[in-house]
C-alpha cells in the first residue's frame, strides 16, 4: 500500500474511533452511576423510590421528595413556558414584520445563553423578595379557603420555594421550546396556509387548523425537549428552592429536586451509603431525562439540522 | 342571489383572532421582559464593583479586600483545557458522521445519543467525572474540571461540525477526488477549509456554553481560595466562586459575586454574538 492509502485508513478509522467515543461516554456514564448507586440500591431496594425519608444521621434515604420536587417544578415550568413559547413562536412566524424577526429571535435565544447560576442569583436576591412581598400575599388572600387551589397556592410568603423555582425554570426553557416551535412553523408549506386564508380563515384559524395539525409531532418534541431541560436544571433551582426534604402540599413551600440535592449535598456527604444514595438520585435523573429527551428526539428527528448552533 | 352572512359568528371569529394575536404579542414582550430585567439587574448590581482590583487580586477572606483574579484565570485555564480536549474529539467525530458513515448502521445511533447528550443535565456529568477521576485520584483537581467541561463541549461541537460539513456541496468532494486526492486530503484540505467558519462557530458556542457551567465543576475542580498553580490541584473558577460568595452572608463577598456574574454574562453573550457574526460573514454561506 502506498502512503496515501495508509493515511486514508488511519484518518477514517481515527474519526470513527472518536465518533464511537460519544457512544462510549453515555455507556460509561450509565455504568459509573450504576456502580456508584449499587450500595444504596442494595440496601434500600425498590423502596428507595417510594421512601420520603432523607436522614444522614440514621443513614436512611429515599428519593421520593427529590423526585416529587423535580416533577412539580418542571410541571409549573411547563404550564407557564409552553403557552409563552407558543405565543412567541406564533409572533415570530406569523405576525412579526420582517425587519424585527431576527432581533426578536436572537434576543429570545440569548435567554438560553445566560448561565444558570445567573438566573439563580437573580432569582434569590431580586425575584424572590418581590415575589414574597407582592405576589404571595395576593395569592394567600385570593385563594384562602378555595378547595384544592387553596392548599396549593397559599402558604407563608417566603419568596423561595417550588413556585419560584418553577417560574424561573419556565423562563430558562422558553428559548429552547420557542426555537423548535418556530422552526417547525416555518416549514409549513405556504400553499397550505394560503389556501386556508383563501377560503376566509383568520390568522388564528390558520394556525389552529393548518399549522398546528401539520407540525404536531414537532411541537410535542419541542415541549419534551423543554421538559428534559427543566428536569435537569441545577444551579438556578438550587438557589431558590429552599432545600428541605419534606413534601408539602403548598407550592409556596420550599422543597428539593434531584439536581439541587446533588449540588448541595454531594461534596459534604460522608459515608458510603450517603454518597451512594446521592449517586442513585443522579441515576434516576439520568433515566428520566434520557427517556424524555429520547422521545423528544424521535419526534424531532426530521427537524432541520441546525440544532447544535443553539447552546 | 343573496349572501346570508352570519355577522354574529363573523364578529366572534374576528375578535377571537384579535385576542389571540394580542396574546401572542404580550407573550413575546413577557419573554423579552425577563432578558431586560436580568441584564438590568446584572449591570446595576455588578457594575459598581468592577474595578482593577477585581482583575489583579485573588479572592479575599471575609472582610478583606480582594478581587476575582484567581477565579478568572482558573476559569480561563479550565475552559481552554476543556476545549482543547473537546474540540479535536468533537470535530473528528463530526467528520466521521458527515463524511465516512454513509453506509454505517451505528452512525444514526451515535447521532441520536449525541443529541441527547446535548441536552443532558450537566450535573450528571459532574457526578460521572467525580466517580471516574476524583475518586481514583483521591482529591479534586483542575484536570477533573476540564474533563467535565470537555464532555459538555463535545456534543455541541460534534453536532455543529456535522451540520457544517454537510453544507459543503458534494461537487467539491468529487472535484478533489477526481484530481486524485485521497480522502484524508479531501477532508482536511478542501472540506475543512470550506466549512472553517462554521466549525469555528461551533467551537465558540461550546466555549460560551462551558464558560458559565457551574454544576459539573462543583464536584470536580471544586474551588481554591488561592492561586492554583497546577491542574492537579483543586482550582479556583469563576462560577463556583460566584456560587459560594453569593450564598455567603458577607456583603463584600456578595458584591464580588455580582461583579463576577456580570463578567461571566458579558463574556458568554459576547461569545454568542461573535459566533453569529462569524457564521454570517463567510464566503461559504449555506
């Protein structure tokens, strides 16, 4: 073989090796987390998932509080984030004058570029006090005594808590969902929209009857992507959630998420079972986000391939 | 011929339409409102404490005077090391996916996994690197931090590299091959050159992404109150310093945290904007 051929084989196999590394990384993560979580999982068994105790002194641990917090904050984030993202995507694709499209699009994308820790500081020092002074007293007076909502939306006005965490998560995931929805809306063939306009449909009717049905899978994929992001978000939540290991009915009370437990306790954890329980939390988070993000990718797999350009 | 127009129904449709469109404008303003508020907060809280000591003095003990110099330098070292590990790996992996995997069955799986890694929680990477580097080494270290950052940069670079290489028209590959160039030469001398600005954009975005990352550094590089001279030691870095100082009860630490927060945000937003400009100007526009 001449030199060119040898280099060719080397180069192609070299690139293949590095591509395989991406795959190996995710397997290695799974393996390392599984190995680290083993002592805790052996000790507590499947009860780890349903136990709400978290006691470093007696070394009795369960994941329920953290899982609950992760789900509740993510649900709040989705309830706020999905309609807002939809509205923004609608504005950018259907309403916005052409000259304004790029600036608005970039401004929304910059929300995603701001580091998580900045959201956390802002949330703790600026947003939470305002929330405590102005929103929570109003919620208390408005919903006191109302069945169901009353227990959810009343509580001591502390500012920090699951509601605050959920709101901040919503702001953080808006850019991701908006970007996907916008890209989806933009690929709807003009002919479809024009024919709907042609028979007299209003803009909203075109969106509701033509654009949304056409892009349904992609829009759901975008929502799942936002959900995956919300569940794994760490620093912003760690600042504002309050970090207590109790399940409260009220959303205004502090709580904990999987990622905030890890961020707060991991370096301070002493003893094998404590550390192992935290790693087991990480493993659970890995599984949940993997499933959500995998679903999202399956729904989005034919989306324009520019995703990497968005951080 | 008489046209019976159901005016009530027409009015209702019209008002519903106007309402939805107004809501959509409101939502957009709602989204932009947070960006403005965040930036305003950063400037008003951080700007008064940005001065020369910030860049030249190490982090102070509570009550003392000092700056963030060790954190800034540490962050630069960690980010650069992370990118030096992540960028070549990512570019080569992206090259495989774009250039050499057309008949491969594993390539779609790799692409799928890479897309998941792109959005995977960064704290998981922190725990992973803790398990495979910090535990065997017995202590926190700059290397562990850089490795964690590299693993976060990797999927971003793989994805952009593949996207950018795919934008290069096949004619160029064929033309080079017809001249007798081997594949490695086609790729390195022709394709990389054509996609240069795109690949650079990906690397810059990866830098922007990892320079604000805090969660994976908590368990890897940790922090260091003093100048870190070696990547083998725990290393000061801006995000973790900000985290610790912001959570502290000391006023001057909190001031430093705000100043640091402003610096990081400006750096990250600046990188994002530069990356966009680079992507927009090149001769090879998609």
